[in-house]
C-alpha cells in the first residue's frame, strides 16, 4: 500500500508536524508513506526527509501513483480526489468552515466535506461535528506524543511567576492577542513567555518586555515548558486539537484554557486545566492568579495532566493509522453506497 500526504507548505506549525509524524509512523509499521509539497523539505523536522518529496506543482502527474491520497487541509482534498486510482482521504485537523477569515469559502468548504471521502479527525469533537453536520462516518486518529521528550522536571528558572502563551498574535483562532490583553494588568506580577513563529510590530509594542522564543526547534520546546509555571491558551472554537496544551500537560504544567470542544475532549473532567470563556479576560486573569497563589493546585493539575498525556503515544497512533488506511477501501465502498454514488 502506498499512501501520499498532500501538504500545502512546510512552515513550523503543529498541524504540519502531525502530518510528518503520521508519515513516519506508517513507515515504521510497514506501510509505504510519502509527503509531497511544493515547498522545500522542512529544516525543523529532518526525520521526514527520507519520505519527503518536493514537487513543482500539485498536479496528479507530479504527485504520481498512490493507493491513498490524503488531503491535509480542505483545499488539498479535491487534489487528492484527482489522483488516478487513489482513494481520497480527508484528514481533518480543524473545521475550516467556521473560520471567519474564510467566510467567503464556507460554501466550498461544506461541499468538500460532503464528498464521499474517507474521513479522519485528530479529535473526538471534530469527528462528532463531521458526523453530525455531514452525515458521514469519521475515524478519530489520536495525536502522537513523545512523552519521554515531553516529560516532567523541576522548574528551570527562579523568580517571577511565568506564564507561557504560544502561537501567532495575528492568527485569531489561537487567541494570542486575547490572552495577552487578559494578562496585561498582571504585567508587574508575572513574566510573560512567548513561543511563536514571529513577533509582529503590534505585539512587540503591546508587550515589549516579554521573553520571546521565535521559531525554535521542536526539540527545544520541552525545556521551555519545564521553565514555566502555567500554560495559557484562549483559542477559539475553530481550534482542532491544541497540541501545545497536551505538551504542557505531558510536562506536568497546568493550563488555563478556553472552554471549547478541543479542550473539553482532551480533558473531559477538567482534571488538568482550568477552563474559562475564551473572551472573558477577567475570568482568565482570575484563573492565573488562583494558580499563582495555590501551589498545591498547580501540582495536582500537573500530575493529572501527565496521566492524560501518557494515554497519547506513537504506539497508540500507529495502529490506529494503519487500521484506518487498510480499512479505507471498504469504508469508501460503504460510504458511496450509502450516499448513492457509484
């Protein structure tokens, strides 16, 4: 079986990293997998280089033969459908049809999701959304996480209470600006730590004294997480999973997060995080202050987070991927029959 992942770009994002992890895992489990993209190989993920191919364009001729072609974002799915003799797979890492900047594309996005493709999702809440909205089955592929790399350890810096916010300021879905504006009144009581692909001029003016870590390699992230006290994510409902939250949990660091489907699915009992309305600055600050003032609570949430993180592993993801891909022909036949297709 040959599986080809279709990727628009190779910039350092969690969703791109997951695609590379999937390809590497499939190879480890004996399935021929490859990632193709018009962009150069990712310098930050050398593990995928043996299975990566840069193409001039995303035409079927450039992509070449495949048994399964995986669209890794909505606009790659029609490309996957055009690969000759391949079964088209739609890997859903967020529901783009609710992303406001893509509003003019929502009808097209809905149409793509209605296509009888094999559907995979990175979170139970996404799978449930697809099944409810489009009436098609969707298989959950649990996120792979290296829990040895992302492991607990003593706080590596002394001093002011440290709160980490990750993601780009200018991506509304990540809620970075919301989080930073909520935290700003605490500027003299906490140290803001940023992990981002770039710092915009607006962000730099808003919080110039922040400790910024820009486009650092993934292997350096665990040490950064072990240097903080709390992780904060005020992502909007469009968020597909929230991998940095899970990575913080794996390092036994508690989180203050928005009350959205992705975070509820990760920790249904709210055992490792404090959830707040994503647009409630006062509640967000109060949660951070509560954790700052209650060391026992931080330790308890951290322990519970580590327990949850240990349920995510490559040994769990690999077999789930293999089963989904090997079952794709039967899944496509059933779905086409149910939808009245050929």
